[in-house]
């Protein structure tokens, strides 16, 4: 079964992002890295949380049914057990849906795990390994619905955090509109503009690959 990465980004989209990155870097010696991950974590707690919640609701429904309609000849606890088992199953099945899973994880935890995974990607792709420390990571986590733009220390203190947050927000908006690739392409261009405006000069050297990174973990 194809993951969201394959659904959202065709080969043509990947080629377009690669070309846009190469074009953007002609205006600056800063290096831009696009990194898209299917999910930051397996979130193993989601399945059991959903099952327990479903089981609790099912058991309550079973008990309520006995109270209202009677046991129809069966022991009351049998209907409670049936409700519990159905609830466990329904809860587990519901956890397979992204929206339900994200609610169970919670916004704060989703944010924390996305930030941690983005930091890993920054190191993994050696975004710091540029002569003037002016690399920028554009990080997208599909399951978590999180976008982060992380500049290296050579540019971080020269640009307000709000500027990078605005770029991240524009990517999220593009994804909601069904245009993830154009949103990333526009973001790459905006990052290059910021670098150029901050005096990061043009340079023909290419210190990091222009290839967008897609991870289906």
C-alpha cells in the first residue's frame, strides 16, 4: 500500500523540487535541504489508548442497555462483557485513522516529536556542514501535520524566528489546499531570498545535495 509520501509527491514533483532547490541556490551560498518524513514516530501508545477508551465506553453502553432494556434472559455481566469486547475492537480500529490517532497523541506531544525528528534530520543530513553555517532545513512530517524550517547558526540570529515560521505556515497552507509540491518549491525560493537579503553571497559551490529527502519510516 502506498504511503502518503507516494500519494502526495510524484516523481515529477520530486524532480521539480530538486530543480527549484538548485535554482534557488544560484542566488546564495546557503544550502537548502528539503526533508519529508511519513511520520516521526510509530506512536505505539495510540492503539492501546484507543482500545481502552473504546472498551470503557462499550462496557458502559452494555451496562446501560441492561438497566434500560433488561438482560433478555442472560446474566447482566454477559452484556457488559460483550460491550467491553466490541468497544475494544472498535477503539482499536478507530486508532488506524490519522485524525483519531493525532487526537490521542495530543498537540504538545506531536510538536515535541516533530521537533526531535527535525533535529535528527538536521544532523543526519549535515545541514551544519557548510563553510559559513548558512544551511536551512525545510522539514515536513506528514502524519504529525507539522512543518519546521530550521536555519543553521550562521543565519539563525540574523533573521527573526517569525520569518521562518511564516514559511512553515505557507507550506502547511499549500498542503491543505492540495498542492504540497508547489508549496515546498515556493518555500525554497523564499528561504533563498532571505539568505540573499541577509548578505549570504552567491557561490557556485554545491556543498549539500539538491535532492529532496523522502523517508517513509
